[in-house]
């Protein structure tokens, strides 16, 4: 897992190279934006979390309505699917629920696109179009580099379909090109993150909260902690804690708050104050430029400051490292966690 975490700068570069023009602000994936089409994204586990980020990106940049469904549940819904691009995201291309959802979307008349890592996998043989994330073989059960590569592909898709002006698109593409360097900067902070993890490793129950485009990253961070460190961790929309989970907050329930300097920031600070009033320790994940956050929390995991649109990538990688070092501290078998398989080929 740690090897795959460290491959991420290269993986991001490999995923975007070839799709971005060197001369103009143009991203061409060969997947056309159809007039009046909606988008439906189907996936499981970590790939589902990438899909939730993708919804934000496509809706914000391309102004196309996007619905996201767990593939395992989509198979039991009566979906209305006229004029729809159904996008199935699956690292392995072999996940049984995702394949079944893909078949259903296709039979319902959707145009289908698979985003996968595995050439020739079952999903690629069923879909109308395929985009490969080129993350290279991912051996560890916990998905890390494939998640970041999926996010990169979703940025490209949103840029390719974007209805923004050429100048803003050019700026976003320039940020994407810089992202591998930002990721190197997080990886250089591994020891500081490991130190925070050693402290967190003693708690048996944790919450991760965020708002907006980082809410799926709270879900993903919690999944990583559960999966490899065997700690009960729940990802929650920050505004939802007060609708029930507050009852669980005690000085023994740390809350990791992912803070992005976007329109969610002030409300998130208000949520952090509410959590502190319940005496839970709060650890923020925040950008270097955010000096405000220190006044509200017990400690801060620092990540490089990036445009909030790209903050899911840097925050996800900080959480991968945090989960990894919590698991190490608890002496867990990180690459082969109990009860799990890399590819889930049963429904
Ligand atoms: O191969 P897929 O992307 O379809 O796999 C989906 C999930 O089984 C997978 O992401 C799982 O949640 C990961 N082990 C989480 O780290």
C-alpha cells in the first residue's frame, strides 16, 4: 500500500498525459457531450466515492445533471433512463454488482462508458466506450492510486465537457498539470502525518466530516481506516452530525474535519465549534495557507494549499497516509486485511 501511495504523482501524470493539448486549453477524451443528455454514475466502494466527487465536478463545470448510484442498489431501482450517459467506474472491471448495473443501464437504452484500470476486463467488453486510468497494477486490497487516477479521469471528463470560457479552462488545466508536484509535497510530510496517526491509533471509534466536494473524501478516509486499521470510522456530512451522531461524541471520539477554503468553510467552522462543545478532540486537515483553522481545533494535518476544486486529491492522500500509519501502529496486516478480496466477483 505504501508503495502504491508513493506512485501517485506518476499515476496522475500518466492518466492526464495524452488527453491535454500542449498548445490550447483543450481536453479531448473522445467521449462526446450529447445535447440534453443526463449522466448517471454507477460504482461500488472506493470507486463510488470517486463517482460522488465526479458529480460535483461535472455539474459545476459542465452544468449537466448527474445522478450517482451504488451499483449494488441500482440493480433494485426502477430507474428512468432516457437520454443518459451511464458511466461505470471500476478499478478491476470485474466487480459483480458494477457489471450487473452496466448490463441493466445498457439494456435500458443508456450510452455506456467504463472508467477502469484493467485492459480487457469484463466491463470493457460490455461498454460502448472505455477510458483507462493507467494506474498500473494495484496489488494492495485498499484502493489508493486507482482512486486518485479515477479522480484525475473525472477532472478530464468534466474539463472535456466544460461550458466555461477558454481562459478559466486553461487555468484549471494548468492546476491539474501542477497536481503531481503538490502530491510530492504531501508525501514529503509522511513523518508528520505518521505522528498524528500514532496518536489517533488508540481510539476505537472516529468520525470524519466535511462538506461539499470533500464530503466523499470523508467517506473514503473512513473506509480506508475501517478496512486496514480495523477501527470503527464513519464519514459524515458535517451538517448531519447534529441529526443523530452527536449522541456518540465524547472525549474518546476524535473527529477529523476536512477543511477546504471554498463556500463550505464558514459553516464547517461552525460545525467544528459544535463538536468541540461536546469535548471531542478535533483534528483538521487544512491547507498551509489556512491559519484561521488553528484557533478552532486541537491539531492540524497540513496539506499544500491548492484550488478547492483539486482539494479532494490532496486531502485523500493525507487520509491514505493517516489510515496506513494508524494500521501500522495497531500492527494490522495492511496489504491483506481480513475478510476482504481485491476484486469482489459475487453480488
Ligand atoms: O474494482 P472496483 O473499483 O469495482 O472495486 C470496488 C470496491 O470493491 C473497492 O473499491 C473497495 O471498496 C476497495 N478495496 C476499498 O479500498
